[in-house]
């Protein structure tokens, strides 16, 4: 009885890509597109292509997970600073 060589499964990072779409969708879209490529490439036997697609998906997801909250925090800081400046200017009149 011979067993075919089993390639290890590759995580397609779909969960991280979907979470990323709520934080910064412009970068999450390429992450989801690449995550969707992983399983068909594995089924076709293109292990290297599946690894590359998974790596791209992970890269775009991480960028979205970093940039999205950073922009949100920057916006919150700007609103706070503008409110403080506005209150300071308003009190001088």
C-alpha cells in the first residue's frame, strides 16, 4: 500500500483578511483576493503558488491591521486637539 506524499496544509489567512476589512478595507481587498487563491492553487498542485498567495494575503492583512487602527487613533487625536484649541480660542472672546 503506497500513500501519496501529502503536502502540508497552508493557512489562507481568510479570517485575518475578513477582520482587516472592518479596519481598513482598501488594503483588505487584495488580502481577501489572495486568500481566495490559496485553496484552488493547492488543489491544482501548485504548492509554491499557494504559499506565495498566502504570504501576500498575510502581508496585506497585516498592513490593514496596522494602518486602520493607526488612522483611527490619529483622527481621534486630531479631534481632541481641535476641540481643545477651539475651546481655548472661544474663551478669549
